[in-house]
C-alpha cells in the first residue's frame, strides 16, 4: 500500500472582501504576534541545556513548524485569490457572493451565501461555490426549481430570493 494521494482539484480562487480581511488578520496574528512569542520561548528552553529531553523546546519547535506552514499557505493563498468587490452585472441570476433564499418541498425556507472555499461557515449559512449545493445554484434565477442529492436523499428546492447586499 502506498502513501500516494492524487493531487486535489484546487478550489475556487474567489473571495469576498470580508474573507480577505480575515485571512490577512490571521496572517498578521501568526507572523507578528504568535511567532515571536514562540521563538522567544524556544530560545529560553534551549538555554536550559539538554534539548533531547526538554519538552518545552520540543513542543516549541513543533509549534514553530506549524506556524511557518500556515504562514506559507496564507501568503501563497492571498497572492493567488481574486477579491470580488462588486456584484455582477446581471443580479437576477445567482453568482459568487449572492445571498440566496431557498424553499424545500416541505415549505421550509433557508438562506445561504455563495462564498469561496476559504470562507465556509455553516453557522452563518456561507457555503462554497465548489460544494454540490453551490454548483447547483450557480446561474439559477428566481422561481428556478432544482434537485440535489444529499446524504438524506434527493431533495427539491425552489429559488425564492436572490440578493447581493453589501455587509
């Protein structure tokens, strides 16, 4: 058995201005606040002597690697993403950044926002445009009916609202 994993398909390269700010804040926190503290604690632990049995030193070095890995990812991601700052020309259809109100076959309403993969938040109702629901919604208009296969089975939905409000 090999450890080979085929490369994953890259997610959408779009992000909202709010999502971009969250990533920038995380990068700043890691690079300017957390990393200097961990570096200081590692150097203090190293000064105590034998590093092979020094748990603070070993943990600190591990934490530094985790921080550096995340900083590299965030820096690369911020360089490659496109920030969508304005609604599309045709606001009668569902595109990136849209707030969509759906009604299922039982009459229950739900509201989602189509965002990039870096901004997914089930609590806020933010779903990725790469998700099955997101892909099914793209390009739809009000009163459009569609079906999607969920874990609980096939469900039908009707689009009852599309909004591109700015937060």
